C-alpha cells in the first residue's frame, strides 16, 4: 500500500507522515520517503537521512530523495537511450541539446514521479509512505500520468504516420516492395518504446488512483488559507479522478475565536464524506521517535 501525505507548506505533512509510518511499522515492513525539495524528515525523526533508504527503527527505513541526483540520473537514462537509438545523430551535438532538457518544464516532475515509482516498487516494503512536496508541485506530479497519456497518444500517432509513410515510399520502388505485412509499427523500435512508456504510465496512474493500493491523506490547520487550499486540493484530485481518504486537522486546539469556529464548521460540513482526524497542538512540535510514537489522533 502507498500512503501519500499532501498539504500546504508547513501544515505538518512530514510530522504526520512520520507518525503514520511508525504506526504501520508495528505490523509491516515500511519505507518512508521525503520527496519535498525542502526536506525535513530527518529533522522530524532527529536522525540524519540520505538519498538511499537507511534503517531508523524496527521495520522502518527512511530516505530523503535528492532532487538534483534524481534529475541527473533521469537525464542520463534518456541520453543513453537516445544515443543508442539514434547513433547517426552523433554528428550533431546531442549532449548540448540534452543539457538544455535539464531546464525544460516538466523534467523535474517527471524525474520525481519515476523516483517515487521506483520506491513504491521495492518489493521488500509492504507499505511505502510518501511525504509529498507542497500542494502545487505535488498535484503536478500526480497529474503527470494523465498529461503524459495525452502526449504519448499524439506521439504514437505521429510515429505511426512516419512508419506508414516510410513503407509507402519503399513500395513505390518495386525492388523494395513488401506486401507481406501491412502495419509495420510493431517492428518499429521507437513506436514500441513509446508503447512501453504508455503502458508504464497507465500502471502508475492505476496504482495511484486505486483506493485499494493508494491512500491519500491531506494535512491542514485551522486557518483560512490552509482550509481554502484543502478545498482546492480536493477539487484538483477529483479532476484527476483520484480520491483522498482522510483529512488530518493538525495542530488542533479547541476553537474559541469566531473565525476559527467558523472554519471548523466549514471543515466539518465540506469534508463530511471523508474521515476527519485531529492531531492536537504540541508545544515545540513532535520530534523524535519517542514523541512520534506517542502522538494520538482523535476523530472530529
Ligand atoms: N501537532 C503539532 N503541534 C505543534 N507543532 C507541530 C505539530 N505538527 C507539526 N508541528 C511543527 O510545525 C512545523 C511544520 O511541520 P512539518 O511536519 O515539518 O510540516 P510540513 O512537512 O507540512 O512542512 C514544524 O516545526 C513541526 O515541528
Ligand atoms: Mg515537510
């Protein structure tokens, strides 16, 4: 099972991801991974973490994804593939073009999506907890499989046209004529590669959107901005046909002032279809395994 923790910057995603990872580790082998470029998972556990998972408690491994490294590895993979497939392009300066890719929109998101995908596929873990970046970036990552699908369909169509045209041109000359097979796309390396990417993309989307394999927790505080952002996040997820399961109201203090009372009423009304849990405010935060282990939620 994959557990995603989503929310505005600073609301308590990491703290709650850590609490839940520890709970899951009492009964299963768990990995918790921070994918927020502004990592603080190590600070929350009070243990220094790295890109590769390390063991931090019984049945619990943790890591902080190194963005720069993930993007570099991703571009390296692409370079190897392109160089292998398009050997004749070596006359051009392929490396320069690939360097520019580093700054292209979407590259970081796609690299991070692939990094998350490889983490959730490490088969020693029964549960993987993903501490996501703040909402905007997190939603862009979650939306990628759908956006990619649109592009891949267009690219597959374009590639089919190229293959068909090439075949038609070949058949103009009777010497090359080959009437044995009409559709040549299945023998075209580029077409097959695109199809492979499309299949993987589908798999990612179905795994992330299926409530039987993924569970989304949205963390918020009782304040206007985080309430508004939670409403927008739920809209965004609905558009992607991904449903959240639980709303965590973090740093909970019994509301007394008029504005927090009205936000609380809004929360209960707007999120009546979700499970709403509160985690009380604790002076100084909830730091270290001992404190994280003793944190208690209560239903709202
Ligand atoms: N329930 C809580 N009570 C008090 N402080 C909290 C609580 N949850 C988180 N904090 C503190 O709030 C800050 C942000 O929490 P964090 O989990 O890092 O949020 P995020 O990952 O969303 O940026 C940290 O200083 C953290 O210790
Ligand atoms: Mg964090």
